[in-house]
């Protein structure tokens, strides 16, 4: 789903039962394409979510379980079962914003329990407004939690190249354009100058945060000066 609909930010992963670790190799050998996690008796995800074999648990963008389906009872080979699960995933992948203020409902409810907060508000007084805290997936209730963005210097082929790493909300309520410039005047996001390193990595820490890394190509890095900026635009 994620590979086919990159704009939807649907992530699907498998969680093996704690006592069934011996079957992991079987899953690997069967060319499983899903990220595959092993539950443990300490974590007890199966127990906490009351999972039985072949359950599908759908989480919202705050990692809260909102729907459960069982693929033995509802065989996906039946078109109505397939469509029901697909439609539920599609619906949840688009965050609702009832008051149309740019902050998704589940984010507002998750942090504040209501829809009364505003994008320009700064409830924790840390200088980052709520829209910025949401966009970069920091906590709007903790002044110690600020949008995380950091630079680094890489050396592809022995030449210096600037990189940036930042955290973002994993949902698709905002688009991030990362650009580089040799002079702070002319900016570009051409892949000949800057590229994403690896994939967007969901942290699965309950905040909906994902981490992403961009880096100048050796072409951009070879210029006398270089800068990177992260620009956020509405989708
Ligand atoms: Ca809202
Ligand atoms: Ca704040
Ligand atoms: Ca904060």
C-alpha cells in the first residue's frame, strides 16, 4: 500500500506472536515484503491489543488502535472484505480537520482533548507555535520538546557535502520541500543537487513522528558554499 500510494502514508507491518519466533525464518524465506517485528513477553503487543492469529489492527496517525479485522473470518479473497478494509485504510490515511485550521482532529484531540487550540497558539510557551510543533512532530505541551532539525557534513567520494536530518509528522497534512543553495538566493530541489537519503523512517514511538534525511550531491557539495533549507507547504 505504501509503495503504491506514496502520498497516503499508509504503513503496513507484521507482528509475530511472542512464542512463535521459530517461524520468522519461514516468513523471511517466503519473500515477505512487510517490515516484520517480533513481539516479546515484555512488550506483549498481542496481549495488550487482544490479538488473535491473522488479526489486522489499524492505527490512526497517533498510533491508537481504531479498527480490528480478522483475515480468517473476512477472507480478502472476497471482494467485499477487500474493499471494506481498503476503504477503512484510505479513510484513516487522510486526517480529518473538522474546524479547517490546518491541525488534524486526531492531533488536537490527542494532545488537548478538544478542537479549541489554534495553529498560532503556543500553549507550552517554547516559541514554536502549534502548527510548527505539529508539522515537525514535537510536543505542543512540553517546552523541552522543540522541532528537531540538525545539519551534518558527509563525505561522498571524499568530497564534503552538507546534509540535514529532521523529524516530521508522518501523516500527509503537509509537504516538505528540501532545497539547497550556493548563495542563499538561488534555491533548488533538483535531484542533481540534493536527494533524500533512504526512506522516511517512522519512529513508532506513539507521537506519529518520522525521521528523514537529505543530502547534497557531490555536484552541489563541490561549490564553494552551500546551504540547505526545509520548506513546508500545504498539500
Ligand atoms: Ca483542526
Ligand atoms: Ca509550542
Ligand atoms: Ca514544544
